[in-house]
C-alpha cells in the first residue's frame, strides 16, 4: 500500500520553504510515499485550516507541514510557532491521523533557517513512520 501524504506549505519565507518542499518531495519518493495533495498557505499560523480540510476529505494517510518562522524584533515568531504547533497536535489527535511538524523556528536567523531545510525531510519521515506503525 502506498502511503498518501498531504503537504501544507507556508509561502512566507518562500525562498526557504521552496527548498524545504523540494527536499520533502524527494524524500517522500525515496520512501515510496506519494504526495497526493498540496495546499499553499500564507504562513505557519494559517496552516490549521488547510490541515483540517485535508483531514476532513479523508484522501490522505498523513499531513506534512512545511514552514519557516524567522526571528524578528518582537516575540511574534514564538507566538506564531507555539499556537500553530498546538493546533497541529490537536488536529492530529482529533482526526486520529499523523500531522508532522516540519516548521523550523522560532528564534532563528535567516542563515540558521537555511541550515535547517532538512526539517522538512524529517517531517516526511515522521509522517511515514507513524502511518506504518499505527497501521
């Protein structure tokens, strides 16, 4: 059985999330999973609604989030990631399907974000393993 993944990708910091998405797609192919749906959202904070839509439709075995939240002059980055992560976990539990966290940040510079592009690959791996282990 081929594992079907839905991707929810943030467009904010697209230069970085684009590279994350490419790496995630390549790793999904390597693992024998198929990316059947992709939603592009403005930013990490906007992900939960798209995740819920994918889970509601029932056409995916898991959802992979891909985003990058870079530190600014305020604590905005911490608030965004904290609330997005909490809701992502809630949706995973509500729908009984894996939703992996491929969002890098908070508290990192643009250079650090570039060094963490592989977070997307890890998120794909996590989603696939969870589907396999939960049956």
